[in-house]
C-alpha cells in the first residue's frame, strides 16, 4: 500500500524527467551542431556554455513543472484528507449526525475506502446510539415510575443515580445528589451502615422509620459488582401504608374485642344471676331480662353497623341517587328526631332557604347521616341546649350543617373522630359503638362530598358535609 502511494506521489517527476530527457535528446544534437559549426567558422575553441545552459534550462523547467503538478495534486489530496479528518473528529466527538463526508474524494482507492469506512462507521454508530437511547429511555421510564426508591453509589461513596421516588424520599434532585457522598444525601447513619455492609459483603435488608413524616421503609442493599463493578444499589420500599393498615387492623381487633366484651360480660352476669335464683323473684327477673334485652340490642346494633360499614367500604352497598330538595332532606331528619330531642330537653330547629338547587342524593342514606349526627348532638348537649339544622349553597355544592352548643370535641380528637371505633374521652362513658361517624363519612364520600367538624371544647360543635348539586 505504501509503495503504491509513493509511486503516485513521484509520477509527475518521473513524467517530467522523461519529457526532459526526450527534449534533451532532440535539442542537444542541434545545439551541439550549432556550437561546433560556430567554432569552425570562427576558428576558435568550441564554447560549451550554450550546451550547459540548455541542459540546465531543460532540467529547471522540467523540475518546476513537475513541482507545480505535484503541488496541485497534493493540495487536492490534502483537502480531501482535511475533510475526512474533520469527519473523523466529529464522529469521535459523537456528532455523527453532523458528519460531512465529501462526495468526490478523487480516484485514489485509499481515499475512497477511507470515506466509505467513515460513512459506514457513522451509520452504525447512529444505529447503536439510537438503540442505546431507546434502552436508556425505557430504563429511565421504569426508574421514574417505580414506587420504590433506587440509589446507586460507587466504592468511594459518591452517589451516581437517584430515581424519582428516591428524590421525593430524600427531598433532593438527582442532579444535586450526583457526585455527593451517601452521607450528605441520605443523612441517616443506619442507611450509611447498610451501604458500607453491602459494599463489602452480601445483600442486606433492614426495616426502619425515616424522618419526621414517620415513613416506614424496607431497605435492601445489593452489591452490583458483577453487573456494574464498583457500584452498590440501595432499594427503598415504602411500607408506610402497610404499616398503617397493620395498626388499623390491630386497633380494629382491639376495639371490637373491647366493644363485644362489655355486652357479653353483662349478658353472662345476668344469666348467672338468673340461674342463681333470680328467676324465683319475678320483679327482679323482669329487671334482669330488660337489661339482657338492652345488651342484645346493643350487640345487634353493633353487628348491623359493622355489616353496613363493610358493605359501603367494599362498594357493595346500593345507593339510589335521585334529584332531591335539600330542605326535604333536612325536614325528614327533623321530623324523625324532634321527639327524641324533646325527651332529652334539647331544642331542635331547622333553617333552610327554599331556593337551594337540587342535589344528587340517596334520601335514605342522607337521612342516616343526619340521624347519626343529630343523635350524637343530643347525646352530648345538656338539657336546655339547642341543635340547629341548616343548609346553604357554595358554588356547585350544597353545604349541610348540624350545630349544637354541647360539650364540644377536644382538639386532639378532631382528626380521628371519623375513624372506626374511635371515641373521644367524653364519648366513652356514653355508650355507642363508635361506628356512626365513620358510616357518615363513607356515605358522604359515596355522594362525592366531604364531611368535617369544627369544635371548641365546652362551646359546642359544628358538623358540616357537602353534596354536589345537579344540573337544573
């Protein structure tokens, strides 16, 4: 290859040398004859200067022409080489889409082969780059949509990658975390210890509570030595909801056990008293049987409310929605509970504008919400107190209110008052299952509304709930 290339560089000089020799062969005899003829005519010694001059001129002109031809062709090849060199540099810098390979690279096979090789390399590189981009986009999409957090660090403890879930967990963006130590990013000694153990050994798994938000995490440390030498991955699985559900499950079991224990213990005591001889005393037997009947009623109410709550939560409870007048909903509840309020010495009143828009509601279910709220208000409002039922429009919804001037709800109980079986301290001595407000919440939620309470201890309570309006 090299010898062929050199011959192509030397061919102008070889050509000019051949032409010069031919010219010399033609002109030299003429000049020589002229010199000898001149010497004969003058009788002087022959002057060879014209011959030497001729030889010098032929060689000088030939060399000059050869040099000019060589420069011309060399410049052509250098321009092509510069273009190919620029294309190679762009290819090396990753700008393969911008690569410009000249269409005319001359007749040299080496130049043509080089141009074809660069073009082929650029095409293959673009295809590989596009494939890598697709894989990277796919991996990025998977990482970004994972609910589990992922952190990858190198052997020196510098963070190399955080996915979106880990960014939210540690409240830092991937760009800010990259290059920083795991200590700076995770800010928890337990996680740092896990990373150190994983880096130097086998996979480790721990469960821990993180931050002021009390997130419960299962963290898995994985050494990526085989796949990514010098890298370690921490996988963060958020078990907060599972942990909270476990707490709810334990509370439910504890509460239902407590609620069942009281009436069952009462029934057991009554039955033992009757068996011990109270049956022989009709007045006493009747008194105990009345107590037994009340305990059975309490058990029946609890079971019915549990079944009702279970059906609503499971979506198996049928709601019969219809366009209803808000005032009709309030009036039905007022009529059903007015006698009970009167017996308790509490004044029950209603205020409802007649121009309110209709709402999409199940009247029987909304009546159940009102009855539960009014029943609680009567229970915690002393004789001589006042309970108000009211409603008004707020945008595309109607707000309903049950307000009393009773004992109120302590501030610490406000956030949990709608939980199943939850009872405020003052409610614990008043009986009940602790399911009524939870049922109210689920019914209102099923209507697309919202329920909440505002209360000041010893200054009464205001229970609000909303129901969307229907198109007129």
